[in-house]
């Protein structure tokens, strides 16, 4: 089986890092790329035997690709500090890499929100491509909503990647505000424009898709709050893009 490097990017992740590192201890290497943590993130990572690289922040996609490039092995497993590889997923990874048939693998991510595991809507299965041969795949350059781009076959593994940030609702909303700003800036840089149709239809279609068609209503009140925040994020992204358009003079 090819050796695996577990790769993480971190900043002030001390409160949730140990559980993540324990869950990837089956990998031959654990690499933590830190961008200026002021808490015990680096000390915890080093104590747990991880190799730590301190560097500046590049944006999510570029930062993750930088980290992948520093790994000792070509097969990389990319996880966030608030995620844990379940035992079932660990076994699926080891089985798949015993005789790899694909150059990359995705698996479901289970999001825990307001004390409940979301099992429907946009909270699950939330397929995430995180295991890949870096010779045939790479992270996109997106500053937010980054994704892995693979040029070979992509397989699916069963077993959850558990996402439990344990953050407060206030912190979650602050993060969504930052993400919508980054998304609007990226869209503006690509020359995209926002009109009334995007402002109205994007949140509405998102609600119908995830809350109705994908049964988000079965996740109770946490599921309702989760999708409404997501719909609000869609509206804010286009509202911020519209504000950027208003500040940019039209070229003649």
C-alpha cells in the first residue's frame, strides 16, 4: 500500500486539534501547515508527532495546495482541524489504497450543527474529495469554496468524515459573513455581475433544493436554521457583489 500523508492547515485550532490528529494516526506522516496561531496549536501538533511548517496565509485553495506540495508522500489525505476520520472511513481508506483503482477518492461528510448530526439537506452526505494522488490532482486556486481538481478516475468510499466545529452560532455567522465577502470578491474579480434575479432566485432555489427535495426538514429545527443561514449567505454574496459593482465605474 502506498504511504499516506495526512495534511492539515491550521490557525488557532488548539481546542479541536487533538481529536483530529488521533483520528489520522494511521497515516505514515502528519503534516500541519500553520499560519500564525496564537494558541497552543503548534505545541499540540508537535507533541503528537506531526511535522509543522509555519507560513503566511494565502487563501484556502492556495494554502491547501502549498501544504500538499510539502508532504513527504504522493498520496495525501486532507482534513480540517475540526474534522475526524471515523473508524469506518479509516478502514475504507486502507482497503482502497491496498490496490488503488482511482487517482482520487471522495467520501461523505457528516456535519454536526447545534448539537445534531445533520443527515439530510445540504448537511449530508456533502461528498468531499479529500484523498488523492497529488501527481494527478490538486486544490483549486479559489480563496474560498476551494475544491480538488482531479485528472483521473474518482472513486467513492463509505464511512463518514465527521465535521464538528463545536463553535457557537455567533462564530458560525461571523464565519459565513467572511466567506460571503470572499466569494463576492472572487466573483467580482472574474467580471461577474449580480442583478435582481440572482438576489431573489438564488436563496429561493437553494431552499427548495436542500430543504424540500433533499429532505432537510427531517433534521428538525437545526436543519431549518442551517438552510436558512445558507440561503441568507446566497443573498449576501450577491448583495455584496452588487455593492462592489456600484463602487466600480463602468468602462466606456
